[in-house]
C-alpha cells in the first residue's frame, strides 16, 4: 500500500466566506463540480444538516458517474474536509480537503487549494500515477475554474 496526495490551486477574486459557502453545502456543488452533467439521470440523496460537519451526499448514476458518498468531517472559515467513499465502478476511500487562504491585504481575494489524499494498493499505485492522477488533476482544474466563475459571479 502506498499513500498518495494530489493537489490543484487557484486564485479567486472573491472573499473566502463566499467560496466557503459553495464548498460547505453539497447542494451548491451542482454549480461548480467537474462531475456534474456526467449523468443527466444522476440520483442524489442528501442527509444530515444542510451544510457543515455531518452533511452527507450520496450519488448513484451511470458507469461514468458511478456511486459513492461524501460526508463533511471538518469545516472552519478557512477549510472544508470531506470523507469520500467510492462504491462503483471501484471501491476506494479518500479524504478531500479545500484550503482557503485570504491573500495579502485583500480580503476579497482567496487562494484555494483542493487536495485529495488516500492509500493505494501496489497495483493501483502505478496505474494511479499514470492515469488516475492525470485525469483527476484535469477534473480538479475544471472544477476550480467553475468554482472561480461561480464565486466571482456572485459579487
């Protein structure tokens, strides 16, 4: 088993609290998540509080969307931590973290880093570095760009 970590970063011209609101409520993810639209018939179920720690989102869809569940396990004004469990098309458990850093003197600019960490089997370690990391990195870049558009549009 080997540990992995994959991160992407973007600067958003919006205050951290506006960005945080889009991350801390799974219903808001439909506005920016790179995986929205993969399955037009995706089934979404929400449970727990509307936002913050304990909020849970379960999805099930076609082969591209797969099935899984996310639960917010940590939420502060400068971070959101999500436990992520994939059930289909493969099983995996990862932690996703969003770190928000107000930049310099400007309280209306936020640096956002999206990081996924976890552990892979030896076989998945090689395949992960070759394929998964590249694909997920592109997804993270698309998602952060959409998060930027949505956050900046709200101003």
